[in-house]
C-alpha cells in the first residue's frame, strides 16, 4: 500500500475532522473511503455513452421486460 501526504489548511482539517466524526471514522479512513468511491466511478465519457444507449433503447428494454 502506498501512503500520500496532502497539505491542508487548519480550516480544511477542522472541516475534515468534523465530517469524519459525524461518519464515525478517523479522518484518514474517511478520506480513504471517499477517494476509493471516486476512483471506482466510471469516467464521464463512459457514463455519457451508457446514458445514450439506455435512452436510445428504452422502448426496446420496456418491451423486453
């Protein structure tokens, strides 16, 4: 596993601590989970293509259901 350091202002760190506390996590765990969620998301061109295909074939999918 690789570790990175991210400089944050005191105000941002306070905000991060507050959000993490509300989620019941340490700030490091809170950030790690959010970064993983971000990285697991399909990229925007893929999302646009998928939405186009679903819209274009909506009637076909409705009839097949």
